[in-house]
């Protein structure tokens, strides 16, 4: 199973982007991506030359669309055909997500707290969500150098609150990439762990994200495992009630070689934090000399845990990377 570097939010000149699909694909390849999801606003016509561009660039292009309405933007990937956004009123997002699911796609909130009218019509999420189980993911990091933006910090908190409520929802980054322009701002990557069993890369990416097999980073790739006496659980997995224990071994691995040469942070003061519904349950300093870090963490009361990597970027102390969660089933039968 491979961790695949994906950009999950992009536009071309088929909506308001200022780049062709070929320019987008070449730019993504140069930044070390394996895949890019094309998520033009309310259209999929930009995918027309997809196959020849995939062959020319060696990059995989995932089908998608940004469902763009007055009440919010919803990113989708994996759609097999266009989903009409026009009927959507402020209470109708669930019907929209249902239609996305029916056409093989999955749906996430795009940049939910970006300033809306009159700056960016519909950018702020106002749809009423009655059932968080239905939404597949939240784009918690939007834009370049996303970790320092206050609207992203709110989105990140929203994700944490939903995890605390017991929902299993994935978190992604998306550059909302509109044009090829030089920037020295850190670029975020969503790594998806593809199962490579069957179907196209798009189908594999949809399955990975639906299952929460995702890790987001501006630099090294961070992965997490929980080990009980019997089993090993990976990102997106859930520890079943019968395998709950008083404590687990958590193993964080950091791959400092990914996208080599395309990112740089000062080595010193990397800090791994294990965050959970119980708060911080582990902390260790990290460096590129060491790949693996082991923690003993409590099992009692644990509903979810993720790894976060903090560091220094552009003279700021900030989050560099975070994994999606590993879950644990409720402990009703546990005493
Ligand atoms: Zn948008
Ligand atoms: Zn967008």
C-alpha cells in the first residue's frame, strides 16, 4: 500500500483558473505530486484531455468538481458525471451529498470559514448540516502556508470538535490552486494511502479518503500506528471493542525523504504531539536522524488519536503536519 502525494483542490480556465489542465499537471509534477484532483467550479469539462495529459506528464488526474453555491463550496472527488448544483438551498446540502455519493464521489467542506460575501460569494459555509456522518471530509487547510491562517485554524478546530462528538470524518488540505505562479510559501500535500487492489487511481483515492487513510503535511510524511497485544491499527482504522486495552503502544514514523529538495524547515525543535479526545497524550522531540518514535498511551476513554508535528517555518512556530485519526470503539462494555 503506497502513500500517494495528492493535491485535492484545483481549477483551470474551464472555471476561474488561469491555467490549462496541462499547465496544472506540469506544475503539480514539478512540486512532487503524484496526483491532482481537478475541482473546477460547477463543471467537469476541463477533464476533456485528461488521458493524453496523464501520458505526457506521468501525473494522475482525479476527476472532481467544486460544487459552488451561495451557501458554501463543497469539494468532491471521484464523480463519474456532472452533478447539478443549482437546486441547492441552504437546507439542501444532504440531497447534494447523496447525489455525489450516488455518482461514485465523495464530498467535503471546502475552506468553510473563508470570508464570504462580498469578498468571495458563497465561500463561507452556511449550509445546515443535520448529519455529520454523511459528509466525508473537511478541507481544514486551504491555500499555501495554510497552518498560519486563522480561517484554517477554525476549520481545524471544527474537525477536532466533530471527532470529539464521535464522528469519523477525514481532514485534507487543498491549495485551491488557480494559477501557476512562483511562491516560496510552504505547499501542503495530502498523502492518501491507496490500496492498489482494484479500479482506477481515482477509485482508490476515493476509498482511501472515505476511510480516512490520509496524512497532511507541508514537509515530511508522518504516519501513525496503534499496537495492542494482538493487532496493529493504521490511520483510518478503528480498534474494535473486543480488542480494547488499558494502554496501547503508539508508533509514529516520519519520512523526511518525501518530495526531497522541495521543502525545507529548520531541523531544530521538531515536536511530535499525540492529540486525542483526552487531550495531549504524548510528546517527543524529533529530528531527521530518527525515523521511528514510540509512545505508551492510555486506552481507557480513548475515542480517537492523531499525530501532529510542530516545527519552525518562516520564523514562526507552527504545525507542519498532521495525520488523520485512528479510532477506538465505544467502551460501554469496558470497566
Ligand atoms: Zn471555493
Ligand atoms: Zn476552489
